[in-house]
């Protein structure tokens, strides 16, 4: 999400208010904007987007829909934003991101961008957006529009890059690499397979996109040989020999993880300039969304956390450390089973420098252990336990232990500040549960639980709610 749009979504600390009550109160009183802020603070971007839309705050609605992965709704909301709006240029950048995610450049997008295209480029954000728009036109077959767009950058710092793009437009195998920075939506190897019906490696037919992140995009695909649906994850970025070798070693290990609480990986896919893997397809939603949308009781939350710890502990017993535990990497199926994904892959992402930070705030840094910041290569399985502690904190209290809006301050908090009591955010939680979670969040790995088995034994019997 763009920094300027995010700045409009600030809300009072979760530690000060029971946000569920706040949300219900504002909904009852038809205070839609305030209700949207509460929903956003609770981590429910889709609901927040709907409420912002009803309140006619279309820029904020669009930002929330984009965060929820509802790109079409985001574009529809952006179409309602006036060019005179203070956030119009930010909305332009958001619109281009959404169009990249949908892999289309329709007349509706042209209409939205027309006032911006008719104005002068103001800053590097505008230049990155212009370059990204050219990439969008190029990959959707609008070569003339791509050429015109790239030419807008002549005389600008990105002129050399734009000239390279122009030179590639008439080359059939051109790699229209995306713009740098946060406008870079995906690399050419992902764009190659983005169209439904594409056959990858002569075996896997792309059906539809399932989701995307900073280093990969996941598609629903049909294995034509076995006639089964699989999830096909395609990785972004160049794969040199060193990265390919490390990737193969990690996947070789991860394939051995056969456990009910781990998404099963099947095989490596390396063909036609594409590098990826196939996995078990999971129907469900991320852990935090499941908890929020189902108003899960504290007992249900404990059960979900116990499942996650069981899967994580199994991996640790096989010598595999995840390194990127967070709610987005834990899906809950329709039957309520937790499935941890991306084992064996997280290390590869870090080696590429992908500590995700969208603007000022991102997912991974909220869950990163102190030792991963200070000495990542030597971090062991106890870093996963710290991250699981942040997940537990979020599940039980509805808040995060550290939530600074800047990366530098957030990392400083992880390495230096003691985690605050969960009971500040929710006094109904028991002191025993609070102590258990805070033990997971100790700065010194030796002071934490030393294994998931140790955690499971105590979490399974601890009192969850304070005595009346």
C-alpha cells in the first residue's frame, strides 16, 4: 500500500481499546468511517474497504481492497477518485499495481490515468509509475502505447532503462522486466504463465491465480499427467547456478515433510525459463483472517496454535527451520486444519534480500526474531518459536507486540524492547497465558521454550482467561 494512502488509515493503539467493541459501536451508530478504521486496525482490509466505500472515501477503500487482494474492486473504487483529490497521484500508482495483478490494461484504466498522463512528472514515484505502466502495456500487447509511455521518460533519470525497454518491444522473446522499487509487480518468468490455459513444462495447465507475494506467484493448475489439481508456485527473479543448487537442496529436504499440518510439496518445475514447484492445493484462508472472520473463541485459537506448533515441531525434528513464520504462511482449511506452507523456501527469499516492506509497513518484519536481524545465517529453530510467539500474541490479544510504522524502529524494538503484556490489550487473558507467550518472545533464544514439544505441553493445559 502507498505510504500516503496508509497515512490516512492511522488509528488509536489496539492496546488502548477493545476494537471489536469499537467496531460494533460505530456500526450500530452508522459511523462508517470510524468503523472502517476499526476494521482496518483489526486486520480486516476487505471489510474496511466496504465500509470506506459506503462512507464515500474511495481512495482509502481502494487501498484496503488492494491489500485484501481484491484488485478489481480496488480499481472500481479508484475510478471514483477525482483528479483534484489530494491523494490522486498515489491512487494512480495503486491503479497500475492492481492492473499488473490482473494482467490487463482496459479503457477504464486509461480513463482513470488520463489526467495524470496529461500532466508533468513530479518526482521519482511518478517516474517509477510511468515505467511500470509501460511494462503493463508491453506485457498486455499494447506495444504502441508502451513505446509512447517509455518515451515520456526521455530526459529523466530512468531514460536509459526506458530506452532499453523500447529496444525490446519488437523482440519476440523480449523480457519486459518490471520497474524497480515497489512498482515491480512480478518478473518476466511469472508473466510468461499468467494467462489461464498456458501449459508449463508440457504438463501443468494454468487455471487461475491464487495469490502472490514479493518473490513468487501461486496459480491453480491442472496436472495433465495425473489429472489432479495442484498449486503451482512460480518464483520471481533470475536463478543463477548457485541459487538453483541451493533451491534444489531446500526442496529436497522440504519434500520429506509429510505431516497433517504442513502443506505437502510435490516436485520441482524447471522448464521454458520458469522455475517453480508444485504443492498440495489448500482451500481456506490465512490464519489471522480465519480467526477474525469467524470470531473464534479463545479456546479455538489455542487449538489452532497447537496445530501450528505440531507442524513446526515436526519440521524441526527433521532439521528444517522455516525462517518466515507468520499468519500469511499458515492457512486454515474449511475443516479447521492449520497448514503451514513455504517450508524450505523462506531461506531462499532471505538470501535474495526479501525482507518484505511495503512502503513503511510490511508483514515479515512484524514476526522476525532478534537473532535473524543481528546474525541471520546462524539463527536456529528457536527463531521460529519467537515468530510463533508473535503469532500467538496476535491471536490471543488482537494486537502485535511491536507495531512501529518504520522498519528501522520496528527492528530496534525486536532487538531491544521487552514485549508488553498482552493483558494491556485484553485484560480478560490470564496471567499464566500472558507469561507463556512472553516467554516465546524473549530476546535471548536460551530463555525461550527450547522446542515446540515444550510449548505444546504447557499451552495445552494453561488457563486462558483470568479468574473473575
